[in-house]
C-alpha cells in the first residue's frame, strides 16, 4: 500500500494493514488505484470482496480511479467507487465545453458513489 512510488519500499499489503488494526470495521479506507484498468479490475474486486468478508469492511471501503470502465466492473460486484475527474484547467489547449460534456457522460454512465478531483473542478 502506498500513494507514491517512494512509499512502496516497505511492501505493505492492504491485508497486512487491515490485520494490524484493532477494529477494522470502525475505520474507513479510500483506495486510490493508480493502475486500475479493465484487465485487472475483476481480480482486484474479487480480492477486495474476500477481504471485505474476512474483516467485515464492505461498507467501509471505497475504490478510486480515473478509469470509469474498470470502476464499473468493480461497482457491479457491489463495491463503492469514486471517479477521479481530471482538472480541465491543467491543459489550456483543451476544448473545455467538450471536456465538461465527456466528464458528465462518464459520471452519468457510472453513477459513482463519489467524485474526486482538485478543488478547481468544483464548478463541474
């Protein structure tokens, strides 16, 4: 478990982290998957469901990613998902109205449990 590459030196797994907690189902976990895609989302969701049963945490875990197709697979398995929305303002050459429409389409198609982005995207 890590957010940045420099943090993975300890190779802490989510399972190990959960096992170390005294009350797993009293904590909430926001899992920000940087490498989630449609090729690994089924395996990831199956493992998270196993951990959810083992530690009784299903209602306490949310999975975040920018890949809405992969999140759809995970959501269909019964897990809560967070859609990361890119900051439109990062690239001045983008067609802002088109990006808004595309982002809205993703949100409407996925119906995520939450949306995550930088604060500049609040108006979206």
